[in-house]
């Protein structure tokens, strides 16, 4: 085989480490970015924070010294602000290259919002308990209540095991037998431990919130109903929760009347009792369940203009440590020959890449506001169809860059805080030859359902017909898809008893 040498010309894109860092920083969420900054500060002594450091570019600073991170866009609109059991029971590089470089658990008949009390007492303790739950975990809340029970160390340890076995909704996911098997090897010891665990479970179930330490939804609701005053409706509600939850979920009133022997009026009273119960008694203690999203961009309406600005709370304030930098310059041979010279360059690139990240987020957000003026003025019914390519073409960026910018980045508006991706959506044809945004169509469907007769809820076909009356061509299957995306139950499950 003869060997030869050939010269061949080809082009390919080489991503420098700086460009790779730029792309990676762009797609990070705010939390991930701050973690990245903390790691860089810990590893690079030439990088430091500065409280008064501005992240704005020189151009922005020159144009708006008072608000270096803001862009204004004209828009119509008025003024608006942006936004007891005893113990005995127990038994003892270039920006252009960088930007264009190379993507239902609850039972339907019970409300989702947490109720003030499982017992339905309606006293003034609700507000106090709500404030306490914001500071305490479920385990801490239960342990505080156990302080009034004189338990032996062994009994308290058994209760603690059960508390640690509760999930965030307050349910026991493992059986008592499984818990005992994990703690005891001897069969006789396991049997004794199961008995102690069963008593400890009854103790937990006597605590607040009502329904805690249940094994399933049925037991959770029954525990809450037993804490309420006795009445005919309460007795029927108990019977339904014990044996006929599925019928109630299907709104099978005829079958429920047959199984319970109750008339229609009594069934309605029982349903009202059940819907006031809390299907997830530990929910209000879940840490981070209601954590507020910190927006990256803030939109304010000032007069007839929208002002788009970066949230100063999320922008890291970084600068070069001048003390170390000056010491490097004074060394023999200069910065290039110093072991810290590479870290100085790394710190400079990191600051520049973060500046570029926020500048690009601001540019994209400003373009979104310009394209979706109707939404910012009138709400989601005025949302227009918008795709990533439109913003990419307008700003001269690659479509993948817009995708990175709009992922896990949030904008605070007069209508609430939304992920930037929320403002993008496909369009549906209208009779006038234009297009209606899928977001606006969802808003219409939500309005139709909110205004429907609960005794005769609207089917998907009826919703499609109502949309057609509005000039929007939307198939029944599309209506069903949008309805399911908004977690709206089908018509037969929305029908009131």
C-alpha cells in the first residue's frame, strides 16, 4: 500500500474556553449563576465583590446614568405599579461569536387550597397557625405538641421514627410492618415493635393538623371528619370517604344515593363537608413549596411607556482585586510571567461574560415587550403569536441563543411574574385571516369554564364551538389538550352534584 501526503483546506468552528464559558453562563438560572459566582470567588483571589459595582455596559451607562440597566420602549396605557393519649397507652470571546455560536394527584372533589383547619372550627387560630407553619417544618410542629405528653425515652423514640417516616404531605408511605422490619431483626421484637408503632400512630393522628399520619386519602379524610360535630351529613360524608370516594369523584349521584340511602339534599351537604377537608394535611409545612420566584427583569409602566430593566438583586457585583493586580504589575517580568497572571485573565473574562449575559437578557426582554405590547396593556387575552426565530432575526442572534436566554429566566410584569418562554406561543387561524396566540385561546377557555353552569358544564366540543363564534378555528382535540394543560377537569368531573 502506497503512502501519500495530502493538503486539504476545511473550515470548522472552534469554541475557545472563554466562548464555552459564555454559552454556559447564559443558560444558567439565577440560582445556578450565583452558585457559579461563589465557586469562582472561592477559587480566584483576583476576583472580588463590590456593592456599588454596576453590571451595565458602557453604552448603557452613558445613555442612562441614573438607571444604567434600563431600556425604554413606547407603549400605550395608563399608570400602573410593577410590580390525648397517655404514656400508659404505649405499654411502658467576541460577542458576535458568543451570541451566534452553536435546546393530577388530589381527589377531584376536594379543593387544592389548604384549609385553615381539618376540624373546621373556624376560630381565630387559623392566622396564628399559618404564621407558625411558615417557620416550622411538619416534624418540628408535631414534636412541639408532644411536649405535653409524658412519654418515656423509648416511646418518644418510636414516635420520632414515625414522624421521620411521614412524607411532605403528612402521609405514612411505608407500612408499620416495613418500618419495624427495618429496625428489628428478631421476629418477636418486630411484632412488639409493630404494636408500639400502631399506638404511636394513633397518638400522631390525635395531633394537629387533623388527618396527619394517615396511610391513604380515605383514612386522612375520615380522621378529619371524626373531629367534626356529629350530624346526618357528617355520617354520610364518613360513609362516602370510607367506601365510595370513587363514586364521588365520578359525580355518580344516582349510585351514591343508592349506596348511602341519602337523598339529594343530604348528599349535597355531605359533599360540602368533604370539599372543605384538606387532602394533604402536611402541605402547608412543606419547605420551599411557595417560594417566590426572583425575576431577572422588571417591567414597569411609566405614563405611556414601558420601562424594562434588570433586577439589581440578581446581578452579581464583581470587580478585579486591585491590590493583587497592582502587586502583579510590580513584579519582575510583569503579569505574563507571574503564576497569578492566568487567574487575572480568567477573572477579567468571567466579569465580561457575566456582563454580556445580562446585556443579552435585557435586549431579548426589551424585544419581547415591544412585540407583546397588547399583553402588557390588556393581559393574556391580547397575547400575540411569537416564535423564537422572530426575536433572533430582529436582534441578529442565533435561535439557540434566544432559547438559552428564555429558559429559567423570569420577568416581573404588572400582570405577574412569568418565565420568558411564556411570551412565546404558536398561533391558531382566525376567520379574518390572522392568527390568535395559543396563550390567548387558553385564557378564553378558562373564562368560558369559569362562567359555565356547574350543573351543565361545557364539553370540549361546546368550547370549540364557542371559540369558533369568536372567530378562532380550534379543533376539539386542541381544546382538550389546552384544557388538560391548564389542569381543568373534563366536563363530567366538573359537574356539581
